[in-house]
C-alpha cells in the first residue's frame, strides 16, 4: 500500500529544533487536511495537530506554541517544525492526509525523534 515518507527526525538536545518532512507519493490536492501524530514508547499514538485546507490549524495542548504545521502542495510535502524540544517530545512521528473523511495513505514507518542531553 502507498505510504507517505516521513523524514527529518534524529537526536537533538533539549531546547533544540527539528523540521520533519512528510513526502506524499502523489498529489496532495488542495482539499486534503494534513495531520501529524506521534507515539512515545509504551504509549498510545496521539494527535499532534492538523492543518486544514482552509488554513485553519489545531495543535494539541502539549505543543504549547512550539510546533507549526505547514505544507507545500507543489512539492507534495508537509512539514512539522518543532522548536524548544524537551525529552517529553521523544516519540515516533507520523503524518497523513485526510480527504473526504478518508486517509489518503496507509500509515508509514514514521520518523524517530529523540530529545536527550
């Protein structure tokens, strides 16, 4: 099944920043919404936030203004900019696109983010 490809994760010190990318294999048309989730070890997957095609956004409380979702339709790619990272942000991060109440892709492998000194 077709999956998006997440990248950009890695090891970063507390207070650092990362920009995650989510490359779609096909066109992410303008009516789809972009979602980012994360899953920490031993925990359930949780919503980080989403960007609607209208430009409206939602972010989980834990992002505290540190995270920003964006996308470039011409590149079929979405992004998650994460600033002032803390060890609590350590998780595998996943993305997908929702259109007409259906996910456009199967869930990918995600990208690992580890925040540690």
